[in-house]
């Protein structure tokens, strides 16, 4: 049997042919799920008190918004190449493949 998930949903009383007992049984099961015994659920692993404490805890020096970062950019050296796959700058000894003028490192072509 196929189900049209795009069709509008109707309320239980609108054209429902199930008996009142079946509707009550379904309403009682709504929102529950059976899981095997001993299975840990995410809600069992989370401790709300620990989460609240962790959010309120600030690490010293963690706010770096007022810091200015200066980095010196160097041009590619004669013994370096940029991999055409991962775009990392590598030493020429790590060239594994040259295809159509593009160089590939040993990690990408491994």
C-alpha cells in the first residue's frame, strides 16, 4: 500500500473508520517508542545541570576578539608545489603524479 505524504492530514474524527477503542489505543501510544533493554538514549546521557554549568563557565583568555593577528605571507619556494587536489603546499619530494600540468601529492594519490 502506498502512502501520499504530501496529502493534507485529517483529524481523527474526519472520515475515520476506526472504532473508538482503536483511536484511544493509538492516542495512548503516540509519542512512545520501544527500544531494546539496556539501550542508552541520548536523553539518558545528558545531564541538564552539567550542561548549564558548562555554558556558564568561561575559560581565561578565550576571548580573542580584541587581539590583532599578523601573519607574514611567503611566496612558494623553489622546492615546493601546491597539490591540485587538497591545495596544501608540499615539498617537491611528495609529488606522486603530474596530470595535465597539475601536481598531486602522495597523500591524495597514495
